């Protein structure tokens, strides 16, 4: 039976679509099942100490705890001294490792000389650049409250910190020919993100910066990874109850850590990978509808926050 040109085109498109689906499934199976089973990383073998920024809450605290479970001593760097002391005590008591605390406000720039001085001589095998600042609520660019202060803080905490901390830690890792650098980005940088323009853009920097580092230093024995999570229960997202798409920090970090050594670019969590792929498929297929859908969701969140704030002031 001979096929006409339209039938041939349709068959080719169908074969291409099936191939794409199979490829996606194979990639997901390798990334989340096969890879973690065969590429387990012994963090302690990379260096005695691990340093985590933004380590007193949420994802950062869980990275510190779960890397401590590998037997690494932990350097905790964050803004609140009371929280630093509490988390350090918790980690020391539970995991029987040493900790060092460094108080630093990453919305300021004049902190890095002191951090470098405090960690001088420590063999830091793992660096987790987790600290970050987002909007208080989704907002249009021109209407961001305290615009100068807010935007400056976001850029300093999200862009400057990952760059400067890497510069402090990387040289010794390169000399030893081993080390792990984990940079926490955001899914907002790889999906449409209206009303989060500055935050998403700074996290896009983290993504591209990590990509370049991985290309430059993987051949020198370093593992470099960018993690781009969706919603996680934390103070930043203000989500208090965990769901499939908004896991607890513990569940998220357990998944993300298992992917170190398997992939250099990941959402870190299977449901987040499905969410990102779904949003981007809708956006690429039905551009206008995709933008409308995300924008409406953000505007609803904005409206709820402002309404709640107005009610609290009444």
C-alpha cells in the first residue's frame, strides 16, 4: 500500500513524537532511579568539611543535616546568630560531627573577607550555595515595595553570594582535584515567571554560572551541580503543609542529594521535573494560553496576599 505525502508526513511526525516521549522516559528513569543507584557520592571523601550558606532554615538546614549524616563536619553560614547556635547544637548532638558557625548577612557585600578568614585552613570538600532572597509576594516590577532596597538585596544574595563564595572555596578544591559545588537555583528561571522577574533573572544567572563551572572544572575532578526546585515547604515560600508538588525540605533534599554525581542540572525532585516539563510544553505549544495561565496564578497569589495584609491593618 502506497502512502501519499500527507500520510508520510503524519507518520514521520508520529514516529518523532513517540521517539521524544521514549527519550524523556528513559532520561527520567536514568536520572531518578538508575543514576542514583550507581553514582553515589561519598561526601566525606571529598573533604572533611562541608559549608552551607543560608543554613538555618528550610532547604539549607536540610543540606547541612543530611551531609552531616555522611560524617562531614559542617560550616554553617547565615544571618541569625541564635538560629546558627541552635542548628549547630542540633547537628552536633544528632550526627556527632563538629560544626563552625559564621554570622553573615548576604544582602550586604562587605562580608566575604571575614568568611574567608574564618574558614582559612579548613578542608572544605562540599560547598552548598543555598542562600537566597525572593519577593515577599508576587508583584509587578514597577510596584515592588521598597524597590531599591529589595532589588539590591535580591541581587546581592542570589548573584553576588554564589559568585564570591565559589571564588573563596574553589581554588583549594582545584588544588586537591576533588570537591562538590551545589548551587541552588529555582524552577522559576526555566519556566515563565511573571511577577517574579528580578528573582527569576537572578536564578537564571545561577543556572548559567553553574553550567560554565561544570564545563571548566568537571575535567579537574570536581562535581558541580545546579538544583532548580519548585515549591518546597519553607519560610521563603510560606507553604506550611506539604503536598506532592510542595514537599518538605527533608524529602526534597534527600532526593536532590541522591542526584549528585548523576546530573549537573536538575529540579532535584521527580514531581518538580514533571511540573516544569508540563508548564514548558503548554508554553511552547500554546504560548498565549501558557502566559495567561501562569500570570493569572501569580496575580491570584498577589491578590490574596494584599487582601490579607489590608485586613490585618484594618
